[in-house]
C-alpha cells in the first residue's frame, strides 16, 4: 500500500521523519512490505538512521517516572527505545539493510528478570557485523544473589566480532562466579571492568582505545603494564590494577590522551609513575588523579614536570586530594578539585579564562568569596558543593555567567539568596543543605527546569514565585505546609515533586496537580487525599497512613513504595495499573490478600517485616519477583493460576523456615514456574542441607541459582556460608 506522503519532496520527507521520533520510526520498519511499497519513505528513514549513527537502549531510562533518588533533569539517562521489541525490530532492520550504525545496550541488572531479558535479547541478535554493539552492564544494585559471568558470556559469544565496547560494574557480592574472558573481545575498542575477575591478555586487543580496570581486591591476575596495546588512548586504573612489573626496554608504548589514576597508601607507586612518565605525550589532553590519604604535592610537581617535558596542554584536570603548593597546570575547558584546600585557588582561577566546567567541592580552607570573584565568564557548569566557608559576604552576581546551565551551591552555608542574580540560561539549580529562610523576592531564571531547595529553613512560600518552566522541585526538609506547596505549584507544569520534613507533616483533603507524575513524601501524614489519575510513581517513607489515601478510577500508577512507615496492616485499594509495589521495612504480620488480585503486578517486596505465615494466592501470572526476606516466616504457601507463571525470582532468605517444598511455592504440577531463575533460602538456620538438596531434582530447567547455607566448618566452631547449590562452586566450598 502506497501512501500519498511517499510522493512528497525528499527534503520534506527528511524533515517529517526527523520530527516523528524513534517510536514512530520503529513502527514503520515492520512489516517489510510497507517500505518496499514506499521507497521514498524508506530512503528518508535510512538517512535518519545513518545520520544519528549511535543509538542507545537504557533499561532504567525507560522508567523515567520511577522514583529512585533525587536526580536533576541533566542527570537522567536517555534511551532511544522503550522496550525489548523496539530494539529487536530496529536491530533486524539495520542488519538486513546493511546500515552501519552502533547500538549501545545499557542494562542495570537489579532483578533476575533484567538478566534474563538481556540474555534473551543477545541470543536473538544476528552475528553479522553490519551493526556494531556496545554492551554496558551494571550489577552494583543487584538484588539477586548469583550471577554466572561465564554463562552470561555464552549468550553473546556469537557476537564477539561485533563488539566495539564492553563495560561491566559489579560489587563484592558473594555469588559472582566466573571471569571476563578477554578472548571474547579481540576487536574491542572500549573496555571497562570494575569488580570482576578477568582472564586473558590485553596484548591481543589490537584495536583497544579505552581501558578502565578496578579489580576485585586480593585478585592475583592483575594486568602487566607491558600488556597495554599501542592503540590505547584512554586509561583509567588504580594502584591495585597493575602488577609490580616494570616496563621492558624497547617496548612499544601507547600514547595516551586521557589518564585517570587512583592511589591509596603511596601517592606515587612505580607502575603509576611508569604510566605518567612514559605513556603521556604531546596529545595528552585530560588527567585525573586521586589520593585521599595525605598531601598530593609530590605527585602534582612530578606531573607538572612531565607536562613541561612532553609539551602537553590539558583540556581537563581533576584532582581528588590535598594540594598545598601552587598548581601550575592550567586546563582550558574543565577543572575538578575535591579536598584540595589550596590557599592559592582564587588566584589560580584567574589563569583559566576559557574553562567551561568547574567543580570545587569539599574544601574547608578556601574562602568562596575569592572563588566567586574570579569565575571564568564562559562557564556552563559550576559546582561548589560542600564548601564549608560561608559565601554570605561573597559577590553573588551569577548573572554575568551568561552560558551557565547548571549551578550547584549545596551545603555552602548560604543564609539568604535575596541578592543573588542568576543568568537566564540556567536550567538546574541546587541550593540544598543551606540555611535559607526565605525565597520571597528571589527572581529565578525563566528557563529553570530543576530546583532543589531541600534541607533549608523555609517556613512558607507566600509571595514566592517559581518560573513556569520548572519541571522538578525538591522541598523536602523544610517547615513549609504541604498544602501551601501544592497550592503554589498548581499552575505550573511540575512533573517531579519531593515533599516532607524530618518531623511529621500533616495535610488533608488535597488533590494533586494533574501535571505531577512522580511524587516523594517523607514523614508525612496525609488524610483523605486523592492522588488522582496522572501520577505514575509514588514513594512514601516514614509516613502515617492511618487516615487513608486513594487513587483515581483511571489511575496510571505503576510504581508504589511505602517504607519505614510502621504499617501493621495494608488495606489501601490499589489501581490495576500497578507493576511494582515495595512494602519493605514495615511491621506487617501477614500478606494483604487483595494484592494478589492486581493483574499487572511484576515486582512485589515485603522485605523486613514481621510476617510469620506467607500465605498468598495470585489471580494472575504476571508476577516476576517476590521478596519475602528478613521476616519471621515459618510456613510458606503460594498459589498461582493453572499453567506456566512468569516468576523468575523468589527470596525467602533470613526467615525461620524448617521445611520448604516446591509445591509450597506454587510449583506443583498444576502450576509451573518454568521461568524461575533463583530460589533463595539462606539464613533459615533450621533448614538442613538435605532438605535443600531434595529440591534440586524438581527445579525447572530455567533455574540457575538455589541459594542456601552450607556447612563449611564443623562444631564446635560450626560456620555456614551461603552458596549456590546448582553451581560447581558450592561443591568446592
């Protein structure tokens, strides 16, 4: 079927496609017959894809309205795709049409479902090298207990020739098994490894341009400095990253453009100095140094000498550590100083007229007045976070910084901002943690999008004026009545709002402005409040909910978190739209039965409550994660509709179970947990190893982790360690 738009002039088609957005674009890619019948539209789409070149999917950025923690609008990640299906469609189209672009896949693996989705996606991707891949994995906030890196690597082994970038960040979680095999990344250009063990040699990575490595502490197989390939341009390491091997004579060394080094006890360890003295060059433009255990003067003097010897001029300089001597390196674009406490700092800034990004944080010596009087006029970003010296008497005419978009004055001792002037360009302003008692008369810039006024001494907002552009407002930790805040913002288009105080804030009969999509309440006592129909995410901590809250008939609420609120019962009627419910850290003695009726529920947490009997029936099979850990559960009985469920993760750790069966968790021959990845039972001291082992034969093939305690030393000093009973690792411990 041909569309009339197909006959529009090419330049008009290009304009239409560019403005339509990726969601509309992806819809046009399938079925293929549509574009075969509309070749001019296809040509415009192909042009738009090639022009952008780099495309990104971020599984966290797809949840833009979920309340994680306060983040200003410039910190929120971006994504070009909303879901798994869109990535698959886009990928297959580019491969099939030989469109050479790069696809960056960013996954925060918080739940087992995230890991499973990632593995399924990678296994489906075509190995043809037309479309390059960059994979970014974040395990830092992982809420499941076991990850097999070797198994994960198998899911993308067929894609090894397509990878231009691979990044992984992990924690010291006990259940990480396996290693990152560098043999899978022979064509890699960007490699970042944090908190994982590795095997293989960098010397085979002939295309490597960027390398960052923070090892597991105590790891033996550290990198030999001689393995760094000549192609390397960017290096980020600590003194724990490299072995003590010295450079070999005649070795062809990389010429680094960016160097970031972090030191602990010794400010100038030999391997680090080998890098600084032998791998910097005339093209070195950025340097970052961290040493927090003493003076960094000796290193800075050495760096200054190397800069003179190599004749390099830095664009960016970052120093984390105390420097008392004058700094004689002058970056042209970006300067970051933390804990520097340098008395020469104000005069040093006079030598940096072209710097666009300036961060001076956590200094206790330098007066802010001298800093503010010498700021470069072209600044676009300025952070003076946690400078103890007050800036009350400082020149506060920020208006001269006409390009400034982000200003952080958090914890700088400010008492009044009445005389402050801000540039019209400012979009993000952080004034949190000060002693500001009034904003009446303050003229906020008309382009301001994000304003953080949390933890100040504000009493009321009468007479205060916020700009119409404001989208994010943080008022937590002030004594302003919540009703007055809601009244003040009802004519604005606020999307994210943080309210509450360290003492209980009462408010009643309030209706939420329709523009608000994300709301956080702390130490609040709402009474007869209706949260409307447009709210997507609600987070409540230390709140009194005895007077009742409600949601609109057509509520769009997807994420609800009620923590530390001393709930002993939960009878709030929730909308069917809800996908994630976190009731952890309360005093619930039983699971509210009506929660099993929510048809879209995917993640449900009762962690850290007082539940003794975990009896719950689910009317739908949508649940993917159930966390019942850290309770007093003696008996568990879960039921699901007949057939296969979507349950992937069940956590029963730290309870009082003395028996458990697959039938008791709903895997009973009538209902099947065919997607189950992990069953966690550690911390149930009355549950014997034989009882755990008895579960193994009946587990579904999808199961990769049966996490439970194993005796590792016998009485009288008996010790137990949580291990994965499905892994060879457990048999060796």
